[in-house]
C-alpha cells in the first residue's frame, strides 16, 4: 500500500518510479498463490480419493500458510528493493514537496 501511494503521489507530480522484473515476478507469485488458495478452499470437503489425498498433503504441510508466508517475505524484499532502485526519483519527489511547504 505504501509503495502504491508513493507511486500515485509521484505520478501526480510528474515523476515516475521504474518497475523491475523482480516486482513483476512478485505480482505473478502473489496471483498464483491467491488462485491456489481459492482452489484449495473451494475443494474443501470433496470426497474424490486422489483429490482427498492431495488436500491432506496440503493440510499436512500447511502449504497455504507456508506459501503465503513466503510470498509475504518476497513482497517485503521487493518493496525495499523498489525503494532502493528508485531512490533518486524519491529524493526528487521529497525535494519538490519540501520546497512548497
């Protein structure tokens, strides 16, 4: 949310933040894990044998929670990377805002 808000504020001032391939990979990973989680939740209670075995495996290894934790760490890392990569644009934005106060 912070990065998105900063990006919107900077765009309003005519400044642009560069999106990296790492950030795009993070977004793809988030979407895949969300879809996986929704599928698992929707299949809960299904009695098909092979599917039941798969759901037991997911539950045994806490895959939904583990994958969510991993993508959360990935999100935090890419957020810091995003700030570091765009630090000159952010400094310009802060200087622009500071001179008007």
